[in-house]
C-alpha cells in the first residue's frame, strides 16, 4: 500500500528551493527533486547517525526542529523551511555526525545521488553552490586568515630553474585531496593551463578590493598579506593564494606582496571554471573541499561561542 504523502506538491517545491544553494534553480530541476524527495518522520528525541560511512542525505524541515551535532558538539539547529545535513553531504563527512530531533519533526529527505545528479545536469546550480559557500568563508576574514597556512599541494623543495613540466604538475595535482575523484585527463587539462611566473621581493601581486580573476599555487617563496581590517598573515609553498576570491568572483579581501622572490603557477579563474563544467567529478571535488572549509569555520565559531569571549584564542 502506498504511503500517503503529508507534504503537497507546491509545498515541496517551496521547501526544496530553500534546501538548494542556488538563487534561481531551473523549474525542471526543482520538479525532479520534488518527485524524488522522501518524507521522514522523527519522534522527539529520535536520532539519525552515520557512524562509519559518508553522510549520504540532505534534509529540509517541514515542521519541528532538529539539532546537528559533531562529536557531541552542537553545530547548528534547523526549524521549519531550514535545511540540515546538506553541508555534511557535500563535504563527504565520514562519521561523527548525529542529528537529534528536539521535538516531533517532519522533514523532506534527498539522497546524495539524486541531488548530485540534478547538479550535474545544471552546472549553474553547482557553481552557485560553490560561490555561496565561498562567500560564507569570506564573512569571517579573521578565521580565514588564520587558516591560510594549510598546504593543499605538495610542491618540490627546490623548484628547477627551467620550471615544473607538465608531468610534474599533473603529479602535484593528483596528490592533492582537492582533486580526489577527478579524471586524469581533466587534471592534465588544468595542469596544462597553469602559467608559471616568477617575481622579485616587493612585487605587488594584487591589492585589496581589486577584481579577482586568477588564483595561484605557490611553489617557492613567501607572500605577505595585509587587510584594511588590520589582518597580517603569510602564504608559504603549497598554499593557494586567491582561490576563494577567484571562485566567488569577489573583490580581493587582502593585499598580496612578495615577501621574498616568488615562484608560482598561475591559473585563470575562467579556465578553472570551464574545466569544472567539463568534468562534474572535478566540480564535486571542489565543492567538497569548500564545504569542508565551511564546516571547519562552523566548528571554530561554535567552539568560540561555547568558550565565551574571555577564553577565545
């Protein structure tokens, strides 16, 4: 016997639009999701966990309220028309996540495979999602500047005078978690688009508020950054200056000046986005990487709020 749906067709469309991070999703995309969405009923106190596997579902609350916890720490709660677990799904979180119904709750549920299939058919929605997540990162420049030391690529200790050839560039990209599932031919395409450049100490790479249309992988040297808010930080080899700004197409949020002679690989944001559109696995790799950074941001902010203003690092 077919179970009676509690959420009508029009309400499904409205709720699922709230779930998506795309401002104007195509009607056919919304319709496909509305048809595939299931309904989940949770009693007060009920829990959803994924102990050892990747989080494979996203939800939007119809009525009620839930809290999402990471290793027992409340990250956020969601009430009517608000999504939850979407970020965790995009970030491919493995274990440690638990959803708790604070009261009796009804939610719409989407499998990762369903949502990703729709995003693959509508790249503009994928790009919108990446950019919205990137803008979330840019709202906390203090936290963001403190996380710039993360090395995303393993680079040679000594960069040859003749530069890094295509094979070495491919090897470098394949070793990064940023391109965990990307096809080799797509990685080769991006590697071939990189332009090597060298500048002397004191060279201005960009200034705050300039339009951001390129990013770089820093191979050798150090780049000093400063902002009008008083932030001061440095980039070291293996980091990717300009990545978030370029993906989001936002103005530069800090200056970038070569503190030493610098060698790097420069890539046009437009070419990078073209490569993402051509290979959806690359797009989902980038989406997972940015979503993971937003989760780190949320964890840090939640920890700061829990400790209070007198115990912040």
